[in-house]
């Protein structure tokens, strides 16, 4: 801890002790510092929007909110009160509220406390619209000073750890939360309008499916068995619903991947996946492009963004980037006619770092592609993805070595994943076998063999297109790292030392 931080910490502790003493005195005066009831009649925004009318009628108004500033001038005290809708000046006169009440206000009430104030609208001699208080009540006594009172929340880890203060003091963070709610509501509204049915699938699974990822493992005490937290938004479950006759479904929820953390990846995040019977990947691409444009307009009011140094216009014609051609143009490697040794050499030449544990041809090709995608602005779709790295996608009938898979490419990253779903149970079983071999060889992200799913597939699934995207899409359009876009990101516990 630096000298200034230590000084700030001591100051904060001193003020906390002072507030504890004020709490004691409030109780001695018979004042409940934490009542349950509040009688608010207006939001501050409503008062400000209708101020002249309320002033003329001399209507009694009751506001509730947090005290954000206080300055005493003898027998008159001005303060600022804030609720979710805004902030307004309030004034307390000793004559109007009474001597004892005024003394309590000035001596025992602090910035950060929650108050209920009753009064009428008036305009100060400086022309500021305000509320003259005739009666007030303490709703909550705060015991710690707000950050601006001392050294503030300048350290990123502290900001995220005390996110409630970050939101309180930083309007930009509040705006992110509001926009994120708009983002997911617009996704939901779009799919509802298109006739999709929202469903819920299990978050605990005996076999993970639907993605290449390392799962979290936990123990189910009642059944005495280990289970996994889901790594996809119910992909294999939603496809069972296609088998059951539900033709359009989607789910929005949390999923979990026990992998690395960076600006684009977290372990606990929100994902959406939809499944659409009697549709293929080409129809899927058209729908996803429409979805992205709709969500961007509804959430941000624009289709033009600056993301990670790229100028991105979602309103432009979306390009198609062929996997094989793109990698060859950037690296000279033909991924359909190569081997692990050649790709390793190229990755080393390009300075690409990769995880050597469980490394195989699948991971080699994927790392090579990731190098290439970082140079593509988009918007567009990656197509022609090799079968070897797409265990759940239907192969292209004209080019059996590739699949009917698509991924939105924006600002050098994949912002989703979709394909014509594999519905051949024999082919699916064979691909699961190959994935299982990769797992046994050390690839912890390779998929598990789901025997129950293959059995279900044998009853028949119609041609289906599936697509999924995570909150990474929001963070990209917002221009912020994913962790900054989560309300309460996971943090390591603070040391008690």
C-alpha cells in the first residue's frame, strides 16, 4: 500500500468511527436509523420535468434518495439529493423544520445517508430549481464515506471489487448496465417477433456438449455423482427439442468455461443460442445479419462503431471469408493439405504463442486461423470451416472436408458460431469417437461422447440451423473489455493481511 493509500484508508476509518458515534446519538434521540417504510410520491426526474406546474400549485412532494452534498449557512442548509432518475437541490430552514430537527440534520447527518424529504418547489435567488423542505426523515445511516470523500476508486481491481461504488460514482458504468439490459431485451424481442420460443435447459450436465471447452466440475450430493456446469446454452438439449417437434427455440442464460481470462474471455458469462428447424446455414447467416443490425440500432442507435482500431459499419455488405483461402493468403499454409509439424513451424515464425498441452492438428489449425482473423475488420462471416474442427456441423456435400458452418467476424474476432446442424446419427457417433480420442490424448477441450444424444438423434431430427453468441458481442460494440461490461465480475478474495 502506498503512503497516499494508507493515508486515505486511515481517514476513511476515522470517519467511520465518527459515523458510528453519530449512529449511537441518533438512537439516543429516539430516531430509527434504518426504518423499513418510505413514502415517496415523485421521482426527481418527474419533479424537474413538471417543476413550474408543481411550484404554482404549491403541491406537497415527498422525495427519497441519497444525500450527495451538504453545506450549512447558519439557519439555512442546502444539499443535493439523488435517486435513480436524477439529482436536485433541497433546502432546510431551521424555522421550517424546527430547531431540534435542524440540529440533528446539521450535526448527525452525512453525505451518503438516505433521506426522505417533504416540501414544495421554489426557485433560489440564484435561479436554481429546488425543494424547500418542511419535514424530513432518515431512511439509512451510512457508516462509510463515499469514495470522492477521500482518495477515490482509482485502482481497477478496487473499482471492480467494490462495483457498487463504481456504479454509484461513475455514470458511464451505470450507462453500460442500462445498455446491456437493452441489448439482451432487443435480442429477445427480435427472436420473439420471428416466432422463436424461449426455453430453459439444464445448467448441470453429466456430459458436457455443444462446444470445445474445459468445464467446471462439481459434486451432486443428493445423487452422489460428479456433474459439469454447462459450456453451451443447451445445444444438445435444444436439438432434442427439434426432434420433439418444436421448430424454433432459443435460450439466454449463463454458461461456464474453466479457461483463461482476457479482454474477450471470461469463465462465467451470458450466452444466447437459437435453433431453427428446416433451415440451413445460409438462412442462418441472413437471420444473424438481421439480428446484429436490429440489436445495434435498438441498443446504440447506430450501425457504425470504432472497435479495437477498426472502423466497423454493420450496414455495409457482409463479406464471406473462406477459411482455407483466408489462412493461405495470410500465412501461405493450405490447412486442408498440411500437418502439425508445418503449422508449428509457421506459428513459431509468426511469433504466435499457444498452449502445448494436448496440442494436435485441430488446435494447430485453430491457432493459425486466430492469427489471421485479428487482421479482418468485417463485418462478414467465416465460412468453409474444416470438418476436423467442427464436430457438430454438417459437412458440405460438394466439399466433404469442410462444413456448413458460419461465424460473424467483426473487428478481428469471432462474435458467434452457427451451422447446419449434423443430424446423421452414424456420422455424429463417429465424430464423437474422434473427439474422445483427442480427449484421451490430453486435449481437455475436445468434446465428450454423449451416448444419450446419439440415441435421441437416431429417432430423427429435421434439417436444423443453430447459432450462438455471447455477451462478447455487447462488449465489442460498447468498446470495453468483457470484465468491464459485467456488473459483478468474479474477483479473487481480498487478502485479510
